[in-house]
């Protein structure tokens, strides 16, 4: 017989023997054993990934240009662009009017090369050397002739520019003017005493250049200015031969009329 059943019978007997007994607490059933909840498994620790190393090259800033050099560079830019107000400001801050690039090209040369008559006038007023030459032998007048700026060329000539100053290849400003087909500059140089028959390092004269270009008007100007039509260069080539080689018939006719020979 089960324990609980026996206990219930004893209660009935006790109640019959003692009517005043109202209730007797029944023993509580033993609590059912509940298995302990399993402890949660710790989540796996994610390993920390190493941050990728920046493999891009380190950008190094360019070394700072000395203040004086930077000022001179600014002045050369102003000379090229013709910004007289800025140019004068840099001079006031200490920039030299004789400042030059590494190849010896001065502010005056840059102004002449770009036709900046205002800068040329200012620098001449500052007594800069108008006949200074760079590493190529170019002067300010060479650049004016080469680029075709007659007013700049005239200003330099009037200020003492040497009209027959030859560069490293023996080319004079007059020859450059002809070679670059700038007749107005060539004419001013001739009127200022440029020698018409000078030869470069290869024996070429201004007339040989002009004949090769096929410019009849330029050739006529040189013939009228008494250019020698029969000079040969180092290869034995004459102006007429140049004209014929280029099929410049009108030029060849002018030269032949002037006494040119093959």
C-alpha cells in the first residue's frame, strides 16, 4: 500500500474519533526533481584581424624654395606675362631686375620674347644689360627678331642692342628675323646697320634662308638691299639652288634676274 493511501485512511479514522478536528495538513508531495538548465555555451571569441598596412608610397612635399629664389621666379613670370604692376612690386620686395633662369635667360629676354614692351621699357630704364646673352647665345634682340616684335626690336636697338650679335650657331638677329619670316623686323634691323651677307656656322646667309622659305617679297627686299645672290653655304648650295629645290619658281625668277647662277 502506498504511503499516501495509508495517510488518507488515518485521517478518516482520526476524524471519526475526534469530530472537532477540522483539518490536518497533508504532507506536500515531494517536489519533482527538475534537471538544471544547461549553461549557455560561451560564444566563440572572434580573433581581431590585423588592420591592413597602407602600402601606398609616402608623399613627400617638395623642398621649399628659398624665399629669394621664389621671388625671382615670380618676377620672371611677371616679365613673361607683361604684368608691370606685379613686376614692380617684386622689385620693391628685393627681386633683382637681372634675375635669370638656369640657362641665363633674363627678365629682359623673356619680356622681349613675349613682346612685352612695357616690361622692356621699364628694364631699360633700370639700366639692365641689353646685350646679355644666355647659354644659347641669344640676346633680348635675338628673341624679339625670332618672335617678330618690331617695336620691341627697335626699342632694344635704340638702347644699344647689338644688331649683329651671333648665337652659338652663328645666327644673328637679322638672320633670325629672315629665317622666321618676319620681314618688318628684318627691315628695321637692316636700316639699323645689320650686315646682310653674314653667314651662320653652316655657311648660310639670310638670302639662302629666304629662298628656301619661298617668300618672294622677302627675297626681293634682300635683293633690293644688295644681298649677294651667289654665295654658297658649306654644302655648296646657293640661294637659287634652294629655290629650285623647293619649286619656288617666282623666287628663282627673281634671283636669276638679279644675276644668280646655279
